[in-house]
């Protein structure tokens, strides 16, 4: 007889085997090898959502403040430069600027009216001909 123990039978003395059996796949929480990775992503998403909920009011406040100061700066710069130029410019320069502004406005209005006259709205009959035959009307 040999004294080698049977690996399937428990050792004498009621002691547990040295290598416990692997956990069964039906145990909760160990369904997949990627469970720790999924759990880490899930935890990270919850922490990111909480941080975003705290940060949104701060970002909105900063955006509101930036918008206010942008409007303030643009207004200040335009009014300051206009007032300074108006007060310090000689009368000849003021007259030239006034005439140039009027001429530019007139040219822009003329161009806009020409553009509107050059593109008349097509009637529905002209826009979608029923067949490829020539349609009656001016050539």
C-alpha cells in the first residue's frame, strides 16, 4: 500500500484542503472577468457627474461675468474713441467723415436695392415645370 493521500477525499483530521476550489460562476458579482473594470467605470461616472453638478453653477457664473465685461469693454471702447475723435478732430476731418459715412450708406442702399430687383421670386408654375417641353412666355 502507498501512503499518498487521495486528492478527492478530505485529509485526515478534518482539516480543509490547501487550495480552495475556484468560486462558481453563479456567485453574484463574479459573472464576468470585466466586472472590476465595469465597476470602476461606473464609480468614475458617478464621481464625474457629482463634480459636474458642482461645477456647472460656477461655469455659468464665470460665463455671465465674461459676457458682461465683454459688452462693457466693447461699449466703452467704441464710445470713448468716438467721443475722443469728435472732441479732438479738426472740423475738416469731421466734415470728411460725415460725407464719407453718407456716401457709404447711399452705396450700400443702392447695392441692396439692385440685389433685390435682380432676383425676383419665381412663381410656383415657373419653379416646377410639368414636363421638359419649352414653356410659353418671354425668352
